[in-house]
């Protein structure tokens, strides 16, 4: 069975792990973690605020990458008994968008931790749809941990 076949967390339960709320939730499935990578998904629904002309936009893809990283962090924080922090994108680099997926398509995303230091994380993100590369890049994320 492949990693993207059965979600461990999905739907409204996912909202426990991220600070975003509708209509700005851009991740709907968490498939787990292997070593330094975590796996998420999103089915781009009709009416998605970041879709236009039946395509998921570039900004939607970037937001999906960021929220995928947020889910991973949220799972880690809750596992340690800590509240989920707010995160902020500090930088996006090495971004290559190969295609814009159509509304109705399922995105499968791999987030890999490159480096973490004092509330700053550098992650790589790879988004695929129907086994085709949608986008890849790196995000620097700042976490505002609750005191």
C-alpha cells in the first residue's frame, strides 16, 4: 500500500493541527511521516478561493505547500503535548511550478525537513498530481510558539 492511499488525519479533524480556517484551508489529508518527510494531500474543490478558471493558482500551490508544512509541525507539537503554533512564511526559494492542476484533482505533497533552528524551519516541498510533478521548492518558516 502506498503512502498516499490512506489518510491518518482528514477533514475537520485536520483543523486541530493548523491555525487556518475555512475558506482558507489548503490541505485536507495527512498521511504520516517517514524519517524527515511528511505526506499530505488536497483535493482542489470547486469554489476554492485560490482557484481560477478551473485551475488551482500558483498562490494556491504555495499556500498548500506552507499548510502541508504546518500540518507536520502541528502533529509534532500535539504529540509533545504543546499547543499548535502560528507559522509565517519567511521566504520561498528554488520554486518551480510545472503545471496548474485542474479543479477536482488530488494533490499529493511531500514535505522534507532540511534544517531547523530556534523556531525557524527550512523545508523542501514537492507537489504531485496524477504522478506528474506540479511544483517543488523550499520554504523558510518562522514558528511563533505559544508561551
